[in-house]
C-alpha cells in the first residue's frame, strides 16, 4: 500500500479530480509502447512496463501464452523499472510523479515514494551496494537504500533520501556502476553530469552532444561511460580523462537505447531509425546490423550467458517485445559496411510477445453518454461512459461515417473530459463540469417513476454514485428516516474491476483503487480522507445538484402583426420541452385551455386532461426560432445550441396555426 500519501494529500490546497478507466478486467497486452524491460535469468521471467501504466510479467519459457500477471498501481506512463535483491524486488518510475517498490515474485505494490514533484523518467541501480537512484523532469536525483525501501509498511513509511543538487535541467537518463561509486545523468542540457553518490558531490560535466542525452551505460569500475543521444550519435567517455574518446555514428536518427556486455567490449544500440546495431567499443569501425525492427526502439535488455544463448530483448513503440539472438553477431562484425545497403544478420526474431492496439482517436456523441473510438489497428468501437463498458466492437469501419450515423439532434453539456495518454479510455470528472448535465430518463432507457412523467437525471451524480457504490460511507444515511427522501437513487453500476483514481488538479495522483475494493479497511481510511467534498455532497448526503436554467424571450412572430408593449425575459429549466412553452402560450398568453386551468374532472383524470390540452395547443400554436419551426419534443438547450447558435438570451416566436 502507498506510503507517504497522507503527508502529501494537499486536498485543502488543490482541487481534486475523480478519474476512472474503461477497460477489461485483465489487460494481457502492452498498449501504447513499452518503455522499460528487465529480465530475471533465474526464473526466466521478463518484466515489461510502458505507456498504458501497467507492469507485466512474462514467462519466456513458453510461446503459447507467456502472460503471467499484471502489476497495477501507477496512473500514468511507467518510464523505467529495475530488478533488485536478486530479482525479489522491482522498483518503477512513472509520469504520475511516483517511484513504487514492488514484490516482484507476487506482483503487489509494497510502498510508494512521493519525493519527486514531476515526471520520474529514469532509474539506476548499484547491484553490489543495493542502492537505487531516481531522476526526472524536476531535475532532482534521489538516492535510495533498497533494503530500507523493502522494509517500508503502511505504519512505518518514513524514509530518508539523499539528493544530488546543482542540476537545473530535465533528466532523461541515469546510470550507476555495480559498486555504486559513480552515477551519471543525461539531460536536456545536452551534457553528462558525473557524481559521487557516496558524497553526493558533482565530479564533472561532460559536453559534446548536440541534443538530449537519452541513454547511458557505465562500465563496472566506473572509468568509462557510453551515452546515446537524440543527435544520432553514441559517445564513449573516459571519466579519468574527463573527455570524449570516441564517437560512433552508426544510426541515422536519435539513439534512445543502449546496452553493453559485461566486458564492455560491445555496445548494442537502437532508436528512432528502428535498427539494432552491435558496435565494437575498442574499434568502432567494426559493427553489425543485428536486425531491423518494425517501429522505433525504446528499450534494450541484454541477457548475457555464453555466446550460444546470449540475446537481446527489444521494446518498441508498437507495444511488441521481440527477442533477437546474438549468436552470429560477433562473427559478422566488419569494418566494411554501407549503412544503406547492409543486410541484417537476422530477419526474424526468436521470440515475440505481441502488443495490443491502443486508442488514438475519439469522438463524444451528442448524448454525452457514448464515445466512439478508433485504435492503432483501425478498429472502431462504441463505449458507454455511464456504465464504463464497451458497447460494441464495430471493426474496421469508416470512423466519420459512424459519427454521422449516430448523430442526434440533442444537446447535452460537456460534463467530463477524455484522456487517451495510456492508450485506454480514461474519463476525468471535475467539480466545475461534473454536474452540468441533466438528461431525460427516457433518453437513457429508464422507466419513469409514474406514467406520463419523464424524470430528469443528473448523470454526473449517477456516475459518481456508481464509482463509489462499494464505499460504506456512501450508504451511511440510507436507513435514517427522512434523510433520503426525494434523493436520487443509484440507477447504474460500473464493472467491479474499474480503476478509480483521485488526482490533484495538476495531475499529481493521490490514490488509486479498484471499484470493488472500496469496502476494504485500508481503502476506506484513504477514501474517507480523499473523496473531494463536491463528490461527498452527492454520494454520501445525496444532495441533488442544482438544475440548469435558461433565459429566453417569448414574442409574437412578426407575421402575426401583434406588437408587444413589454418584452418579458423568462427563465426555465434548460431541459423544458418546446411543447411546454407552446402550452404556456396557449393557456397564459392566448387565454385558452380548460376552464379555471388544470382542474381535475369528476374521475380525477388530471393526466388525461393535461394531455388533451397539450394536444390541442400543439394543433393551434407553433413555436419558431430564427424562422425555423421547432419540433415540440425538442428541449430549449438543444434549440439554443443547434438553431439559435448565438450568444445572449434565446428568442422564441409564436404564431397561431390556421387549419
């Protein structure tokens, strides 16, 4: 469970946003690109982490179904991972600004470190010393004792850390040698900074690259460093001489990933140009094109055994992970090459872990309850926001045609925002918008509470109640007499596995839980603190949000020849239908209708009589906006949005029908 959460809630300072993800219960495939890899040779397990916020464990001994389990606790891209303590512990860094410590074998989060205040982009590990380091866009580098981190609990969650100062640039890469005597950082400064982690002092700054430094590798004794940059070069640095001693120009575009063998004689590199190269560090003219990937390379993971079974795991932006043998690579190294015509050693990988498609395009339909999406495989799908479910996979159909096909002449205010950053549908609910949308129960397919009555529902309220359905506090007043009278009851439910996330307005995550777990003791403690007051009002106290009003002017149409002395400004619910305004004109302005208004007849059949008046009114009066006759079933907010199309108060005209 997350540590440090209570000390950084900030609820009183910043507004809290409620978010949730619409997804399958088990997401078996990487989506949106894989940022990081780690291999455990003892268990022959591969760990992958990426832009869908999920860390996955794979069994590399089987091709049939390698997926073992998912490690979920982050809310944004996972940018880097490291395996520590002989493979028992995994540490992850994320754009949600946290560093998390995991039980790698069982796959659960043991603690959360909230020291960074911006994206955490990279990690480094000193194996001999069990020391880790983290860095990111806040320019800070923090050092962590791994054994201390693994001992953290929810009651004992205080941890001290050292901070390497004197850096003012966003850090994208980090490396430590196994004994933990040297740490190197690469940043947007286009330079390398070298530190002594024992004293936390900067040793030197190495200049030479002309773009961001994206990858770093140190040799064991910390005397040499390799750097890969977006400038397309790999540089070899002598830390003793404090200078660049070689520049390798094997890539046509940015170098994003590096690995080196233990002897530090060969460097493996990949990046934007999709090519994987092996280069002799001692003689850079000797190099081999291992393979060509199908997408830009984000990460390499070298499995070092004997020459026969050494291989390279490659993660790319297409979410696939492929394993390439290195068996023939050394034999093919040559100084005689032509970058344009050289043939790769391998054209097919030994092993492939398939990735899944990620959502790249969306369109919120007019009912503001359904979303159409298109993914990287060009599949179109329809989703229901209120029930947090996939409605239908439509396949490879024309996205624009589907939007047109589902168009309805109905206007509902925007009450949520959509985020596709993880390749999945993430829905954000903010206090300012969440309760702005009221809809007709009939439109949602819900039976009315009484015949002839079309109930109005606030869909933001309904969804919040569904997301917090299992939170005991949401039901604490239900049995108290009179407390719930007239309050909206919950009409929808969401899948129990739906992740719910509380974030500050700047995107900093506060807490993540699954909908079904809200009744847990620990979860209750956090929810009691974290559920924002605006959500508590509707979920716990069941206070119905205020309905929206619309101001409008009602005047005779110029064709009637009637001139009004006074121009009255009227106000009503923005969901009032045109037929109600027609009734108002018929009864109040024209003085027609039943005697003494809506009196019940002897049989008490008020509804029937009202229906009769409504029908007669519709036959006698019509309503216009911008000289367009209005559909009696249209509501005023739809009229204003689609027909009035102007700022300022809506103006409606009425005239008698002559038949």
